[in-house]
C-alpha cells in the first residue's frame, strides 16, 4: 500500500494498471452485496475512494 500511496514512487502508467483492477474488483464487490443499506453505503464509499484516487492520479500528469 505504501508504494500506491507514494506519488513519487509511481508512474502514470502504473497508476492506471493499479486503478483499473481495483475499480473492477470494487464494482464486483458492490454487485455481490446487491442493493440495500450496505450496498447503498458501499457505493458512496467506493465513489469517494475512486474520486480521491483519480484526483491523485491526475496530479501525476
């Protein structure tokens, strides 16, 4: 996790390689949870997480 969070140690290409599988996995988890309170909350958590990752990724470009 430290390498992922350290902007200086990660290239834009590596960021894409890390982000894409992460988003796919998180989406699969949400789908498996389905709708309901847990699914609803998890969507907001994942959206917030993804937004932060995308913002940090854009800072690298």
